[in-house]
C-alpha cells in the first residue's frame, strides 16, 4: 500500500488564535464544509443502542435536555441527524485512514516507529470516519454564558494519541491534546462553532480517550459531563466487546492508564492556559486541489488493483 502524506490532508479552514474570537457557522465567509444547522428538536437515540461507525460525519458536543447538561455525539452520517450517547458509539478508524508522517521537525510531536499513523482527518475523506465537535445546540447557545471548555482527561491504548489542527497555506500544526502530557489539557470553544481536527493514533488496537465538556450558565451555575470515547483503530482490530469494556471501566470509575490526576475540569475563564478555537478561511483552495489529486490517485490505484485481481 502506498500511504498518503499527512500534510496533504491536514490543511484546514480552521486556525488557532492566542486571543478569544467568535466562530460562526452561518456567515457567508464560513467554510461550506463546516456550515450546518442544528435544530432544537433533533432525534435523540435511546441510551444503550450501540453503534459502530467507520465513515460519515459525527460531532461531539454539549446538548441540554429538559434543562440538564449532557455531553453527547451528533451522528450526521445518515440523512437525519441523531444525537447519541457517547458511551454507545464505537469509532472505527480503518486502514483507509493510514497516513505517513512527514519527515519534518514540525511533526516531531507525533512519535511513530515507522512514520505510519491512523488518522481521523481534519478534512473529510470518503470511507473514513469524520469526527469533530460543535457548540450549536440551541439550548446550549441560549443558556451558556461565555464559552464551552473541552478538556482532555487521558488516553488508554497502545502507542501514542494526539489531536492537532493545521491552518491552510502549509501553516505549522498546532497541538491540542497529547497522551505524552499527564496534566489535563483544556481548549476554549466559542458558542455557535463547528470544528474538526486530526485525531492521530500511532498503533492499531482499542483506544479510549476521556473528554469533559464544561461551561458556566447564565445563572452562574457551572455544569460539566465527562465521557470516554472508544476507538477501534485498524481494519482488523476486534472490537466486539470494546464498548462493554469501556462501560465497565467507567462504571468502576477507573481512569485510563495514563490519565492526568488533576482537579475536575472547570469552564474556561479566557486565561492563558486555555486554547481558543477560531474559524477562518485559509487554505480552502489548496485543500480542494490536494484532495482532487488524492482522489484521482486513489481511484487510479483501485482500478489497477481491480484489474490485477481479475488476472
């Protein structure tokens, strides 16, 4: 298999800023790929209905139901979006998501033995799950005072886990979360925003990533909920019991093996320790051109393989 180069697929319509800013999804300047509408009356799947997804669009995000704060997953992989319990979702990162880390010092934070990694990409690729997050639930935007804080709380699985974003025009990658650090790692997310990033795994297997969504409401109440995401990395990884094992781990209140031991995450106060996310336009044209080249080469490779199989 000829693996793609990571830089060709991590250019984005998102960038990071050192100061707070507002990210909108209904502006004419927004990236069309990230423009979406989230309605108050969207379907909520019953808890306990397990789903494995290996392709399609899913957003993590806070949702308020009957005045109560929940951290859920909005499954947009089908025609009608459905909000699901994060505990019920298994994300399959198939071998279609294998990329090669560039031989470049700016990617030195990714520690892969052979430069091969499995990636949930920032820019959507057909046949690969596309996982991001949004803060667009109407009840959330109406009731939150300030921003929503997403805090990484630990990783359990083989190898290393990182999440980063990369601006267009070949901007440097900017790290959001890494399993190399043992402290909690919060990011500050503006209301009304929709974000995607690169979720990178250096080894196949079952991976669990703990995240907390927290905020301060208009009445001064602080709310938060912590969930553990379950990933089956690699096409051949057996995930038959993965969700049940995750449920047992969380019910036993067992932290991931390298989880940070820190205080409970709190809503961001726009301080220097919290990284804000900002929407932008950089790199749209470059992304389109590079993806066009990628899809052409991928179709060409598939055609050659099919012809070879018929011989």
